[in-house]
């Protein structure tokens, strides 16, 4: 199936500047295309993923992806629909963020072979540009009335927008023009909010390049959730690609818990499973939704892509151990992921009675209640029920000498750490 047909089947095409012309180009030659991200933080979150996954689909179809990390545009900030201006960051912070984002993007693309991905930084071709050159060579090509009509800019006119953010679309247009001129890049893709910037780039290419120069733009739809809440957000905040901010286990769990109403769309958007595989998963979901086969396939595919097979296996192992209550089978590293957000307590003694631990760690409110909890079978140590009132925790009760996991009732977990 042709790449544009595949994108249409997956629901990944929102707007195109010239559908027929782009199809002819893709049929005729290997196309270089790009997508960019600004380093406004030191990690991307899953809301950034979709355009880059589409870029990878083009690579798999034989085309050449260019990944742009905006070391220059990141110092400015793309104007958002919010009323406030973005907080400007130091050049040092931006360059640190560039390095972090590059490392994350390297997991997604193949950088080898004939159509190996290329990673670029727009700081390289803008940092030495003088203000006079900027105004004469580029600013002269932009009509202020047209710039004011762009949706994002227009939405900010009542509350105000600085010249810095107003000029962002010129900088992004310069990127497209530079890549067209130096990398034969003829297509830019991005989220639906990038339409105005993409069109500005096409217009600049038309004015700056030789007569007949032709480039294209394609935008993707906004990812939504059936329940009306914002995609990629949880009670704990955004789902980050950085394993330190969102552990692979937490990342995996986000996808495992996707609503049945969303999962097939997300399989189309975020995985590289074939049409046949996705259709089969849809059939399984309709026949046996309780097995969550579609969610498991979604979580496995995207977690492996972002964090690697080892991290995926860890996430599956943690999930299975918690579901079955077999926490003693977890490694210390897996415990650190799976119990990252549960209440914890540090023990400094070599040995401590279970009753005292329950009270000291505030697992039970009093010694009397602690004894009742133990007698009633409500207390588990590393997954095993303990009903001995004289139970003393020793080194044998520690997993890899670091942790003991206490469970009270069915779901209340507590992590005991040792600072001896």
C-alpha cells in the first residue's frame, strides 16, 4: 500500500497543501522530508510522538527523514494559544535540552543505509545571521497582514504578542527553505497547529528558490480521548519519554489502561503493526474485551520502540507480579519502578518486629490494630501472608538486601527501605 493510502487508513492525514502533487512526487522519487521539535524542555512527552512516528513510516516506505531539533527556535518559542508568553530560556539550557531530545529521537529512526535519517539543528544556520540580513533577506518576504491572520497569532491579538513570538513563523519558514536548498527537502509534516508555519515555509520557498520550485505540507490530526480528557495526561502529569520522569513501567501502564473506545485508533496511530494485525486485534477486542489483547499489543509495541526490549520485559514482569501478588519475584530495579509512588519508610535496625514496623511506618494506626491486621490475615510481606504476632523481619525478608514490600489488604502497598 502506498504511504499516503496507509496514512489515510490510519486516520493520520488532517490537511495537505497539494494531495495530488505530493502523490505524484512520492511515486516519482525518493523524497526527503522533515519534522521539527523545539527543545523547550529536556524531554519529549507522548504528545510529541505522532509526527515523528509518521516520519518513520515515510522512512519505511523508502523516503529520507530529516529530524530537526530547534536549537534556535527553541530560544524563541512557538506562540501557543495561551495568553501568556513563553518563558525564555538561556542558550545553555536550550543546548542541554537539544542533546536530551536527540538521544530520545535516536531510538525511533534508522540512521544507516541509503535513506538513513539525518538529524539537524537550526542553530547551525541561524546563529551567525545578523539582524540586518534577517530583515533584508527574509523579513521582506513576509506580509504582516497575512501573518496576523494565522490562527495562533490572531488568537493572541487581544491579550498581546511580542515581536519575538510573532517572528517565530519566519524562523520556521527559514528552516524549510534552508532544508529545501541544502537537503533537497520537499515535504514538511507536523501537528495540525503547525499549518500556518508550514504554509509560510512553502511561500518563502516559492519566493526564494528558482521559478517552479515546489514543496509540500501535510498535517496530522489532534489526538483525542473518547472520555473528553486530554491525551497523554494522567493524575501524575504528562507521560514523558525520559525514563527518569516516567518509568518504562509507568509508560507501559499508560498504554495498557487505554479505553476500549480509543485503543484501535491508537494502534493505528502509534504502532507499526500491519492492517491485518490491527483488524485481528479489533476482532479479538469485540469478542473478548476482558483479555485486553489490543491494549497489550499497543503497550508492548510502543514501549519497546521508546525504551527497548529489556525495559519492556521489565514492565511486563512488574505488571504480572503485581497482578498475581508475587512481588518476591521482582528485582530491586523492578521494585524501584513499580513502587516509585507508593508510601515508603526507612528502617535503620538490623531486625524489627512486624508489629512495630506496621506502627512506625503508619501502615496500621496502633499496635492493637496492627495485631488485629496480622491475626485477620490482612498483612503480606513480599507477597506472603503473615499471621504470626511474634514475626520479626530480618535480612532474609529483604529483596536483594534493599527492600521489603508490605501489603495491607488487597491493594495498599508500602515500600520498606533499609538505611543500615
